[in-house]
């Protein structure tokens, strides 16, 4: 049976005023560095356990003094709802900023925004999504990281290329770098199937916005030192790789699951599928052979053009058919590539645009709650100073490894900051951390809920102006198009 988190006496949990055991003094700066240095890049802060499973184990009866386990569970449920509500408030603000950029909106646009307004709102969307992704324990991948993104050949046998110069903003985040088992036929196994590991990202997030057309044209002019018209043609050719629905005024967000790490390029709208070397050789050999045989067969007949024009015409038609067949072969191979890419994206896609925002807010709240439950379960049972944090961090990581067999880089600093901000933990001048008991913590969350609506911020920021001066015409138009049967009561309301 996996070991529970350390227990403590009821008096220690309720009062927390027993003297501390003497500790060897550790400078605060050194303690903070120990939390951040030499973090293994293969270990993620993502905790791959549901919050309900974690709550069940952290509130097991044997892990607490009598009757305290039920109080701890009640507090954790309060904390769960409280954290989700905070992210709900954040997402409402974010949705307000995102509305002018949403490609899926079916709402009437009643406000128009200046370029300055849109820049500010665009920046809030980018920063807001970065915050949600970081809280959801996603890791960022830079588009400049060639070793991760620009691969020669994908897992699905495609040669994919992406031009990042067309994007004004690009965010790529992943969570859950792992492997999955797959099967393929190989020559060394005499075309029998063998299993192999495919490195994947369990979750992959993409945000992108195109550069304004004129901006990209000017960049091409400066880089290539060419005229405006020449640069415009180059940009038009680059943008022709994208669906016509992709517009420079929109911000696009995508969330995918179980994407092979070598296939990140597949998720971009301007992915170019190129022939692999072996396909080029194969098609080149078959094309050259077919064309050579066709030319050889037709050469003699064409030589008889004067004496037998019908035979010569047939030879020319046959040669044209051979050439046409090779062209069709090339086109079919490329079409096969596109079908493979489309099929795999269909099964990997999870959410788009606004749906991604909502899902990320939920995942961020879930990760926060899991981290806070783990840290609280230690601090409420054992009196600690800030200098003890590195040891507590290691203890929590060992607990997760022993109970769930997961190797996690626990984000203690972030969890402690939230507990301090909400008043569930307080820090004294000497670095002593005092933690509310489960009963007192639940009452404190109840008090925070009472204050929440009174202090609810207004998401509007005065940006933009009403179309046609105000929204009255729109309201009147709605009432006039659908007059009520009672003689116009609704129109009087407007």
C-alpha cells in the first residue's frame, strides 16, 4: 500500500503553536536557488493524476487525526471550486479581448476598434494565453528550435516544411512528452510488422496570427532588395499555401493530442508537403523508364511521318499519353500525402479558438488545485520555515513517485505564492510559515466567496466606439422585425 502523507496530532493541526525543532540556518537566497537550479528538462511540472484521485489519497482516514480527514476533504472541495471560479472570471475578461479576433464568432459586431485598440487587445490575448498555459504546466517551444520543429521526415512518412516568416505571433506549447507504441513493416524483418516507440506530445497548443500583408511585403523588399511588385508576387505565392479562410485580422488557436514530435509542422496552416528522396528516386526512375520506352517506340513511327502520317500521329498521341501518365503519377503521390496529413490531423484535433481558451482555463485551475493540495497537506501537519522548502519540494516529488509512479518536477514556489495570496498560509518575518487548519481554511474560503461578487472587476476597458454612435438602432431594429402580438409592448421597452 502506498505511504500516506505525514500525519500529525489534532492539537498541532488546530493550533500550530508548538515550538519549532531547531534547524541549521540556511540563507534565504540559497534556499530559493535550490528550487530552480539544474531542473531536469525531461521532468515536467505537469502532474498526470486527476485531482479527484489525488484528493482521495490525501484525505485518507489514516493520513489524518480522527475526524480531521473529513474537514480536510471539505476544505479541498471548497478550494477546488474557488480556484475554478477565479479562472472563470479571468476567462471572461480574456474572451472580451479576443472577440474582435475570433474567426468563429457568430455575433454582431457593435463596436469598431482603432489599430491602437486592436494592438492592446491582441497583446492581452497573447499574454493571457501564455499565463493560462504556464499555469496548466505546459512548456513553450521556440519556433527557432530547429532540433524539435524542422525535421527532415515525419512519423507518417511525410516531408513537411513551414515558413514562419508569414506569422506576426506564434505560440507553441506542449505538455506530456512521452512515447507510444506503434507497428510498421521493415525490410530487415522481411516486411513483417515490428513494434517501435514513437516520441509524442500528449498535448500540443498552437496560436498564430498572420502578419499584415503590407508588413510582409516590406520585409521581403528589405531582405531581397527588390521592387514592391516583385515582393508582392513572392508574398502572394507564400500565402497561396494557406487556405483562403485564414485572415490576417484573426488570431487562431488549436489544441491537439498525441502528436508525434516529428510532426509539429503538420499543425500549421501553411504546411508544404514535399516529396521524400526515395519517392523522388522511385518516381524519377519509373518516369524515365516509361518515358524512354515511349520515346523509343514513337521515334521510328514519327520518322514515317511523310509516308504514313496516321501512324506518326498515333505515335505522338501515345507519347503524350505516356507523359500524361507520369504527370498523373506525380499528382497522385502528392494527393496521397495530403490525404495522410488530413486524416491524421482529424484524429489528433481536440479544440479550436475559444474552445481552447476554456479548456486551458480548466486545466490551469486543475493543476493549481493539485499543487496546492499537496503543499497544504505538508505545511498543515509539519511546522516549517522558508528554508525548509527545498526539502518539502523533494518530499512531495518522492510521494508522487511512490504513490503514482510518476516523475514530476513539483512547482512549489507557484503553489506557495497562491496559498499566501489567499491567506491560507502566512509568513512571519523570520520565515516561519503558519497554515490554517482545515476547518479554519474552509471558513476562510467561504469568506473569500462572500467578497468575490462585491469586488468583481468589469472586463470592459473603454476600447472601441459603438457603430452608428450607439446600440439603440440595433435594438430598435430587432423590435421592428418581430412585432409582438400584444400591440407593441416590447418596442416600448426599447
